[in-house]
């Protein structure tokens, strides 16, 4: 009998093990997250501990609303969803405003919310709430990590859900005890997102419609673009002498200086852009749909005989108004990839139509003479001096209010994404969005234009700007009132001012207290020197600057 020697079994490779909270952080790193905006809470300390030695910058904010706005703004500027982290109950409630903004603006964003321990659930524990009941109607998905071994999977699912289809916000609940459990640290890979594209039939239908049109008009919108896609569309439009307007608060996809750019469409729109929606014989919406704001409350371009092509990755066309002649299911970039293969003979009618619309836009957007005459400070004088010295890559951010129309009218947005704003009309967005933009693009000129009422809703985030070296130029237009509401009030209840007037502090001193440069301007002739000093503080001292501009009431951009 032959005797054999037993071969010892090869030991299984050691499995790396970490807490679920640390695995969450590792998964975010693997998905390309560079920064997270947080207000800390004891409910997710293990995730904060995981961030301690990670490559992700942890930006500590002063209010959950500010953190959520920063994450939402970050999602507008990056192909990776913006990420915010807050704690249970009150923290989650404060962050809700950022979710609403992300929902209506179609912005990819993930909000992580620390929760009570699993074993305390449904017992009215301290700061307990039901994430599904709170967020299901305002988020694309709401997920709660009840099984620690699924930590990486749920993060991957959340990032996918935020970016797929029509982008939007996702909420992930993190029970305090679950994220501390040690698990297999193997990471779930990123889930690829479908981008759609034009079929042969789509391509032929669009080509035929363009060929038949004498006054076609493209409208760009949404946050789902890249620089390359925007530049590709601009080049093709210019080659074919075709015009493009911008959805409200998304200017810059087709640059301000392009001969094809014919202005913004939205609330308070100038008359030319209002009229061209009805005059055009073919509308092509790219990255957005003709919704409430574009159609002036579902009133403009409602004739079912009108021809509208809608290019959006959302097959449900959520929020659209008016006729739909044809839908192309595609994200903007892949649509542009296929569009540029359409070679059309340029019509004289196109040249005349585009030149006429462009001339009106140039006339409308040219700043007033830069002579700073004596008298009360004026926002149009500020814009004239500001615009004259802006670099081509300058960015503007703002929240909501009549003050934003000065940016719509004058600020030269020369590329995607150079205008970061809240299309849901959310106030308090200006400072957080400016901080996020300055952190993402250090050294770039970031300007935010805030109203006096809007500024104080999140002005505390200037502390965050100072702490992390953000250097925006903040212009606070102080007319001592909630101007937009006053305008509606004067229309519906003339000469009965109620609930709209404000008494404000010295915002320049407030900026100085936070560590920035602050200057108060009351006279028109003070503007040039104040602007020069503010920009010098940013460029030479590396700190944010704020100009407190005291203006007269009822003076509007248009």
C-alpha cells in the first residue's frame, strides 16, 4: 500500500474588516467624492471618524440648511453628486430646504442622516423621526441602513439613483448602532448610469424638423451637462447660425458672448425672450422641459399645433407643459454627440432670425455707462464696473429675489457651469453656493449677489468661508425690503405695504467680524474704489470680501 503525504490546506486570505461607517466613507472615496458638507451629530460619529484620515475634505458648516445648499451647489458643478451629512430630527428638518432645491432643480445630491439606534426605533426616542414619512415625496429614493453588511451597496445605490435618469436628491439614513458594526470591507463598485442617445429615427426626425423650420430656437437648461457637451453645442449652433436661449438661472451653457446666445427665459424675462417663444416655429429643449417658469405659469406656447422637440433623459417628462411633437431620451452630452453629425444647409432665414434676436440681447445686456455720478448707490453702476474687470472664467451665484435680475441681465457667463443658482426660488442660497463654488474652484473669481433679506438667511456661512479659505466676492444689495414680495403686493394690494419692510444691520461690519473684508457703500461715486479694495483683499490677502450696497427701494434691473 502506497502511503501519501497530506498537503496542508491553503489558508483563506484574510478578509479586511472595518466598521460600516468607515466602509461608507471608503465607498464615497471610490465614487470620486472630494468634499462633504456636514453639521456634526453624535448619531453618525463613526462616519465622522472614518472621514478623519480619508482623502475627502470635511467642511464643517454652521447650519444644516447651509450644508445642504452647499452640497446641492456642488452637485451642479460636478459629475459626482454633492454630499451632505446631518444628524437626526432637528438636523434633518433643517436640511430639508436643500432637498427641495435639488428636487426642483434636478440636481444629483446625497444627504446622509444619522438616526437613533435601531433598538430604540418606534419608541419616541430622543429626536426620532420616520425618514420615509418625511422625505419620500421630495427625494428620488429614501434608504435606511438596517443591515450593516450592505453599507457599501447602499452608498453605491444612492450615488447611482442621484445621477440616473432625471438627477435628484437621495436620502440615506444611518442608525447610530448599525454603523459601528464591523463588516467585510469589500467595496461595491460604482453602478454605470445610462445616458441614452439618438436613434436613427430620432436623428432623421430632428433633421427633417430643422430643415423645414425658418425660425428654430434651442433652449438649454438643467445641470446634466459637461464643458465638452456645452462647447460642442455652441460650435454647432454658431456654424449653422442658429439661436439658443437659456432656461431661467442656467445661463452660460451657450456662452454670453456667443453670436448664437439670445438671452434667458424665466420670471421677469425681458420682452424679446417672451415674444420669441411664440414666434419660433420649432423649439428644441435640451436638458430641460418647458415647465411652469419658462411658460409663465403654463400659459405661453400652449397651442397644440406648435412644434416642440424635448431632449431629456427623463421619459416621464415630469413638469412639462404644452405640446410635445417628439421626445428624444438622452442626456445632453450624448445628444450633442449625435447632433453634430447633422449637417444642414444654412438658410438665410436662420441668419436673419438669429441676428435679430442676438441684437436685442446685446442691447439688453450691455451695462450702462460706467461713470459713477453722484447720488444714491445703484446696482447697475456696480454691475458696470464689476463686469468691466471680470476674467472670462468668472462665476456668479445667487439665491432668490429681484436683485438676481441684475446678474441675469449683465453678468457675462462664458461657459458651463458659470451660473449657480436655485431655480425653485429658494432664498438663503447665495452665500452657501458661493462658498461651495470657491472651494471647488480655488483661485477662480466667484461673485455672489445677495439681497438683504436673502443674505441673513444663511449669512452665518461666512464663518465657513473664513475657516476653509473660500474667497467669494459678496455683493449685498440692501433696499430694506423683501423686494419681490413687495412687487406682488403693489400689484394686488397697491399702496398697502404689509410684512415686507426690513431694518438691517451693517453687513460690512458683520463681514469683518467673520474675518473677511467689508465695506459699506451709500453713494454711487463710492462704488469704483470699494470694488477695487474688495478685489484687492481677495487677490492679495486671500480672504472673502463683502460690499454692503445701500440702494433705493423700487429700483429694478428691468
